[in-house]
C-alpha cells in the first residue's frame, strides 16, 4: 500500500512542532507536510493532493472552513479533519457537512493520530476509487420524511421532550449515526465514547438537536430516492436486527449500557447497504434481487466484492470510522458477517449482530421460520463461543 499522505495546517508554529515530534516518535510511516496558512495548504495540495488534511479553524487570511470548502470541491477524495481551539459549537455545527471529524484544542495528539490511522485503515479497503470518493462526499444518509416530521413536531413544542426525540431517533439508522458522530466529536467535551442514543440526545440538548435536524435536510434526500421499496426493507431489517441484538444482549446478562450499545450497533450494521442502495441504485438493486433468492449472505458478499471491489460491511464501517464513531461499533459493523475474525472463540459485539442477523433472516425466509444448525453462516465461531444451543433457542422464540 502506498504511504498515507497527511497535510497539517495551522498558524501556530508550536502546534506544528508538537505534531512533528509526536509523528517522529510514533513512526507511522506517513508522508507528512505542514502549512502555516490555508493559502499555503492549497499550494501544497496543488503540487500533490493529500489523502488526509487536518486543519485549524481560525487562521489569518483563509480560515479552516473556507479552506475545507475549496478542498472538498477540488479534491473530493481527501479526508477532512478540523483541529480547532475555537469552541463555538454553532460554527462547528455549520461545518458538519464539510469535515469528517472535529478535534478540540488543546488536543491529545496521540488520539488525533490514532483517529487518522483508524479511519484510513478501513478507507483503504474500499477498493473502487468511485466508492472512496463517494464515502468522502456523504454528508447524510436518507431518512424517511415520517421520522423527520415526527422529530420536528416534537422539537417545535413549547417544552419538547428529549426522551420522545431520542425514541424517534433510536429507530432510524441514518439520524442515529449523525447524532453519534456529533456527540462523539471532541467539541462536546464528553471524553467518553457514547454509543447510546438516549444518552447522546440528552448530552446534545434540544437546541443542538434542532440544528442537526434542520441541517440534515433529510426529507429532501429521501424524496430523491428512486428506490423507496428497498430502502423500506433496509429500515425494517435494521430495526429488527437491533431489537434482536438487544434481546440477545439481555439473555447474555449484559449491563444496561452494553445492551444499548448492542441495539445501536445492530441498527447501524448494514448502513453500508444504505450507502450503496441510495447511491448506486441500479447496480445495487441487482444484488438485492439476488439476495432475496439466495439464502445466507456469503454469496451476496462475494457478488458485492465482484461488482464493487468491496462489501457493504466494509463500506459501512469505513463511513462510521470516518465520522468518528467509537471503534467498538465500527469493528463490529466491519465484521458482522465474519465475527470469528475478531476473536475466534470470544463473543463480541460482531458475534451478537451476526447471530441476530441470522435469526431475523430465517424468521422471514425459512419454511418454518426457525433456524437450524446447518443454516448458521459461521457455525464454527458460534460453537466455539458455546452459543449453538442458545442461538437455536432464540430463533424459536421471537422476542416481543
Ligand atoms: Fe450485513
Ligand atoms: Fe443484515
């Protein structure tokens, strides 16, 4: 693989020095360049575009937002991060469509480098260049107008209830991903990874939620879709798998917040499908048709790889990593079809999604609605985790 080319832009010499030092210590093997201003950064980009740009927000002359606007238009494949000491949250919300992740100054440089590395490790696996460009350009994913209207209606009340809003958001994978992206960004100063929508919504508060909903303009996106039936099926499936994940986590005796994380990961597990469905409609509809005729998902993943050079699990994980969602969720999404790859004999979040997915699939597609041992996609992993009997039991008792 070629060396990752990263460009850092800041008018503070000290910060650039600190970065240089940490980079030397970490020996990541990146090719790094440093610019003192937006203008200089654009010149360097003109010489050779960077894979990743990390810029300050407030600089004399061209500011970070102006710089990223230019970069986004001219070099859409470049991943855009903001590192800023300017803690005006409204401005941050304005730049949401412009940058992939925000980091607050003073910043933990190690954490920043880690994030750049993590999001790029998945991004590099996307294969097809068109897909890389697409992932980089995505601001929001389609959300049904009903969700949008319901949230809006609640937020317009004199005293909107955060609990009600959270309950609506909780069922929608695209808004959930966006809310988690914002709340996990360093600007909200929370410092811990948030994977639960109810917690995320109350941390953001009604005012920020309002801005997010307004900014997302999701209803419009959805109405443009030519493929509402597949999108509907995707939504139903995501919600069913999320509910099944929650059920399994409870059966396994997980704690309350772990159960919530399982629900969120289940809801987001196929978000890569949503990306493909909404942006490569014709190409992906053929794959969807094949999926309906072919039991299991392995063959479908192979077909996806043939057509796109990658599969929906990687596409979804790459998008979520780029948006700064916690690695625990990103990894589970990346491996939900092959959970044994994370750990052959240990139950992870990926195992739970995998099992929930199988249970849901067979509830709809097998003749008696039950799952048999021979239907399991990764029976070896399930058995090493000691889950075979439980899985067969869960599939026979649909949760309410
Ligand atoms: Fe999947
Ligand atoms: Fe699925």
